[in-house]
C-alpha cells in the first residue's frame, strides 16, 4: 500500500500514531522475538546494563544514564534510535514535525482548521525525528554569553 500523502489518506489507512515509549516497546518486543542484536558494538554489558535498559523500555519507564567517561552512555543512547519506527507521518512543512492527528504548533493548527484532512503529510526517518544535545561538565557559558569548552 502506498504511503498516505494527506491526513485524509492517513485516516483511511487507519494508521495509529503511537507515543514514543509505546513505539520503542513494540519494536523492542519484535527485535527480541526475532533474536536481533539490540545494541551492536556494545560489549561487556550483556548481563547487567542491557537487561536493565530492556526492562525499563518494556515497562515504559524513563531512563537516565549516569557514569564515568568511556562507559558507553552515549553509544547506548544513540542505539535507542534503532527502536523507533522506520518512518512516521508528520504535517508537511511543519518546523517541529507535528503529529497529523494532533498538531500543537499554531501554524499547523490553523492549516488543519482551514483545510481539514486535505493537509499534506510527509514521512520522516528516526534520524530526522531526534537530534543529540551534548551537555557535559566541561562545557560552560562565558560572561559574554558565548559557549566554550573548558
């Protein structure tokens, strides 16, 4: 079936937008059943950290990674993107990738109010959904407001 290009087509396809935690849980369960490697390149945590991450995702918990440098925190976080759907629909032209069924930005709400289900949708991949913001203790703001590494 071809991908929907409007909200009307999306509704007709009965596509359901899942919260991220449910999406990750669904894909984790699928990967476990298929015996896929969940965190390729992560070595030494198979009996400790990885089962805890799996349990947290399966139970819908929030996750905080704490630890010394070099303990694969960033690598594990980056690998979580592999638990997202391959593509999800968003309102076409939206700066914040609004959910077609429940837009939150004013521009998209106005477009949906004016054009209804004729509003266009596009499909985006996991890398277009989330980005990384590194916040480490060696990063500070100078008195002038510029940022620099220590």
